[in-house]
């Protein structure tokens, strides 16, 4: 890591938060079912996409260096 990048503890925190976001989305789908409206689908696509992106890039940086 260079001095401008996030620290290891921040990367671990980002991975934890992405797991929490994905867990909440899974719980919401278990309680409410699969969304049928466009707004519900957008919420899951963008929220889930953000969580996967956040966790994936943080995990990539942790494993890489």
C-alpha cells in the first residue's frame, strides 16, 4: 500500500460493511419476497451492486498487497 491508499483496517471495515448490506438485502427479500416493481428492483440492483463493488475492490486490494 502506498501512503495515499486506505489502511488495512479500513479495507476490512469496508468488507464488513458490504457483508452487512448484502445481509440486509437478503433479509428484506426473505421477509417481503422478490420485488415486483421497478423501484424495488432498482433498490436491490444498485444496493447489491454497490455492496459487491465495495467488498470486491477492498478484498482485491487486501489480497494484492
